């Protein structure tokens, strides 16, 4: 299945070489957001927020053909 993915902040570096120019990737049907982070080799210790079609989702969410995924890392400050 084909989806669009955009990684933000410190996560951008994990997309290099794995995402086509139009931000698309091809995955197996029913891939979860957790499996997507493994595809990108993002360490589990990095806290992330997932938006799928502009709605927040948890890491167990199963992706569907045509989904648009945005992944953000938690940003601390003070």
C-alpha cells in the first residue's frame, strides 16, 4: 500500500533514503504506526506524536492505503 509520510524536528534525518521525493512510501497492508517507526529505525526512547489524516492516533493504529502520516517528536524546553 502507498502512504504519504512527513517526519518533523529531530526525526527528519530518519527519512533520508527511505521516502520518495513526493513523501510517499510503500508498505505492507495493515502496517501499524509502531512498525512504521521501526521501518525508519527511530529509537523507541524517542517520544513521538502521530497524526494520521490530521487526527491523533496511537502507535497501534493500522495504516490504510492513501493515509497521510505526520510524525513529531516531543520537544522539551523551559
